[in-house]
C-alpha cells in the first residue's frame, strides 16, 4: 500500500512540473539505491562533477550543484563518487563536502584504476 502511494506521489510531482529537468525526473529511483557521480580535473584549478546528465564546475557552480543535489537527496539514500586515481584531493574532498552539505549521509569514493 505504501509503495502505491509513493508511486502515485511521484507521478503527481512529475506531472505538476516540480521537477525542473527531464534528467532529474529520470533520476528519481528507489531510495535504497546509490546515486552515481563522476569527478575529474578539467583545468589546473577547475574540478568537474557529473551526475544525472548534468556537469558542474567547481568552484563556479557550487550553489547550483548543491541545489540539484538537495532535490536528488529526496529520492536517493547515498552518493557514490568515482574518478581517476590521479584526481586531486581538492576535487574529491570538495565533492564529498558538497554532497554532505546537501543532506547525503552516506558518500562513497571509488578510484578508477587504469588497466590491470
């Protein structure tokens, strides 16, 4: 019964236009699943973070990234960040900090290693 209500509420929210972009609407899943994100260094002082078909540059897009993560937090329990093993800590740490500031209590990081 609860599951039917949750599905009906999702349909109502999506139909009413509360969800701003099609990517955010498609990202609404079971709250037990983990939202995947990717972090990498784009330029000497710019980190790129991608999730749900959106890419944010830090520190320039910090506020918009937090706003998007807060919307997604309502539908996801955890965030899993992955990136190349050589990604600087300031990018990884910034992504983790912003995710926690957005309300995610569980944030994971997985380094992608090259060929083994």
